C-alpha cells in the first residue's frame, strides 16, 4: 500500500486514523488543523503541520485526504480535495445533507477519484452477531429489531452541540445505527415515524427514537439517548421461535430459542394483583428466573471474525486494483435520506412514507 495520506482535522478521530494507518504501514505525511495545539501534536508525532488545506492539496507526496473535521466542513474540503486529484476518505455522516453528498459524489465521478465514508461501526462485534442471526434465521424469520445506544453524559461540549456545525445525535450515532439496520434488512423502508429529544436545551437533538416498517414486514426501533442513566439493551431481535439480545458492549449476549417440546398450556402465575397465563415466564421457579423450563434453550450468539482495518485495506484496493468499495456511496445516501425523513416526521408529527420522501 504505497500511498501518502494527509489528515484534515487532528482531533480524537484524526489521531485514531493516524494510529490505524501507521499500524498498517501506510504513510501519513501531514496534518491540516486550525488549532495550533493540534499542529503541535502532529509535529510531535513526526507529521508535517501544513499551513492550510491548499498546501496539503499541493503536496505531491499525498494521494489521499482523510477528513476528520466538524460535519459542516466535509463538503467543501472533499470537493477541493477531489478537484486537486486526491482520493478522499471522510468521517461519517459524510455531509450534513443528502444534497451535499450528491454534489460530492458527482465531483468524485468527474475527477475519477475515490470518495468513501468511514462507517466503522459496520465492524462492531455486536452488530455482526445480530446480522448473522437475522441472515441465517437462527430463530426463524425475524419480525422485530430494536437497535439502541444509551448514555447519560449528554452531548460533548464542542461543535456537536451546534446546529450550524452539523451537531446532534441524528448525525452522530443515528447515522451508525441506521446504516447497519439498512444493511441487515435487505428490503425497502416503507414508513417511518420519529421523535427527536431536546431535553438538554441545545439547538440540536440530544437523542431520538424512530419506528420503521420495511416492505418485507419487519418492524424496527432505532433509539439514541444521551440522558439515560439505566441504558436499555443494545440489541433485541424477536423472531417466531425465540429472541436474541445483547445488553451492552461488555456482554456477549444470548439466544433464547423455542425447543422441540412445547407445553400445551402455561401454568397461571400471580402477576401483580392478577393472574396471567399469557405473560407467564418460561421458568421453573418464578423467584429464580434463570432456571428456564424445558420448552426453551439458551444458546450463545454467533461470533463473527472481522477487522475494522479492512476499511482502509479496501479503500487502497479500490484505487490500486479496482475493487468494489465496502461502503458504497449509494448506501450512505440512503442513510442520510432516511435521517432526513426522521427529522421531517418529528417536524410534522406524522408518519413519513419513505419511498416518497426519499
């Protein structure tokens, strides 16, 4: 991989990319940043501190530009880099609007250069496990999916709180969860309804909850919160023969699958002040809920081997050998349009028919 990379924006993600590229043996030549402290950090790491973007784009030793700046600047930097003949790797969400992304992709096509978005959460183990449960129907056909990420620390006190900079959770975490959901469920999105949260008083959303219905009948909930002190599970998949769930990033999750023997009728239990058979848990002892009855079995989730560095390998392989991009721009555009449909649904308080909206 004989390539030279210039990083634009040397904050947390810029440093992240530098370390990963260096580990792969890819030369990161220099850094563009408006913060002198970031340039000092780059120089201390052995990188060239460019005076500005123009100087970086004029450097013949670089053929890739990696954009890790606030969201609102991605469009202009990408267009300038593509016009200078550079290939571009860009932090998500790509651009603030789908219209901006269309413009950048058209510029990449005119220049004959690569533009690819860093959707690294596609390599998360939790997502890959659930995607395999869905694809292989390990619990039978999946009927409902819930994908969440909850925290309680609010939005970082930087540009992410600013609407003009492209802040907010839709474009921060929403873009990851939606991207993965659309990859998992290979079916058109028919209807969406969303509610955005502004609990913290910023002019951007600090969270949201969205409901989706796919053409194949699968329904889904995408839920992001920065004010949840008791986080809900990262994933829940319900199917006709069981449920799969992952509580958090530190737990491996589990499958609860209906076995071969099924009791004819449940034994009624006391639930609150009433009796129920419908909601009776599948346990031998209601006071010890970990003891399941014979009708169900608990299994580990499948483990999928993956390496997030394949994102970079693929990018260079696209340029060197004409490989197919792992993150297709059409996929990124669909995700952005769906997030825009979420915002429209929140604004109108109505269900958005996505095929018409997108």
